[in-house]
């Protein structure tokens, strides 16, 4: 189901910074690596019944991957999203035929607990599902095949599953490459700080990260939300790569590692594209069009 994604240089200032383009999967994010194949397996083994409803709590991308897979499998999907879920993601879920609730953390937890008691619903607890982790190993395998001398890989920390799978593959290959996590400075929960509101969808959800393996990581870098959005915007304008804010955080962290003296190729894993997140993008100044002194239109970037 999954195919290798491109590894592209971030130009022009450092031709040894790379972006791993994970948003090119059919459901639009790195979550495509794990959720559709797991659901295929669950249906094949009977753990998921034919036509059974699948419920998932997600900030967005995992819900979309689940809805994409559910459509193929003939299983209806119910997504439980935070109130701040962006309209484009909600519209995509509706487009794929999924139902959804927008709920704050306490009510979301209560609903998920209730759904566990319903025999007609399979609850996919992605943050606590260990079978998802190894589906992310191919990301690291591809990077190390595409770029054998990679010095570092930077991955956003949401549930902690993708970075753990990537780091396991690097560790098991005995590669010298280091794996770094990145999370919002405002909600550095993987670094042991309390959760607080932030503006990097997909990172630092207000839930536990029980499968995040800190022992495999070289470190965790915190990036303010505003910096993540700025790097996403600048990467789009400079490199033509329409990355989303979590990917912007990974690029910001990669550039920080370079500034702090990490030599050799550094790869930022770009888990999602900007298209789903433009509704939440900070306002940008308008650009004037037309000759100086003439009436002009304004165009938003």
C-alpha cells in the first residue's frame, strides 16, 4: 500500500538540509503509513468486523487516514476532534463520509470511554496501539537508503508513534544517524512540561504518550508555534514545498541543529501539507499588484 516518498534538498542556503515528503501519501499525511495497513490487518483477522464502525480521537490527520481506510473497507468512521480542529480537515472528513464530534479534552475522553462499551464500535486508540509503531520504520529505512550518510533525522512528536518507529529502525541498523524530536515550546509535554494551548496541529496533543521511547532519541527540540508557521511559509516560498506547520517545526529544528554545529545531512520529516491548515495560518501582509502610483488590487499570499 505504501510507496517510498521523495527526499528533497532544502535550497538554496544549505544543500545538505533535506525534507522527507510524507504528505504525498493518498490520505495526505505520514499517518497513511500505519493506520490503513493496521485496519486491513484487523479486518483480515476478524478483530474488526465487516462494516463495523471505527472511532478515533485525533487532531486531524489520523482521522483523515482512518476515514480514507474506512471508505475502502466499508466501515463507517466516527472522529472525535478538538474544538479548534481546522475547517479544511473537518470538510475532508465529511467529504470522505465520516461523522465527527468537536469536543474539549474532558468530554472527548468521556465519549471515548463510552464508545469502548458499545459492541458495534471498534475504538482505535492510536496513542496506545503498539502495532502502529513498526509501520513507521520504512520512513527511516528509505532515508538511510536514499541518504546513507544522514547525520540526523528530525520528527515531530504527536502521539510519539512515528518517531519511535523511525528511531527503532535507525537503532536496529546500527546507523550513526541521530533522531531528534520536535514539539511546541508552549506545550513541551514530551520534555516533561505541562500541556498548554499551542498552534501546531498534530503535535503535543493533550493526551498521554505511552509509546514514546525516549531512550532512542538524541534529544527533543522545542519550537514556538509562530516559528513553525514562519518556517512552513518560508519553505513554501523559497523551496516550493507546501509543508504544514508541524513540518515547519521540523524544518526549524533542523536549521537549529545546523546552527548548533551538527555536520552532515539533516532530514526534516514533513508529515503533512499546508492545504489542510491554511484556515489557521497567521495573517500575512497583502502584496500590491500594478505599477507604482496606479490603482492596484491586493492579493493575499
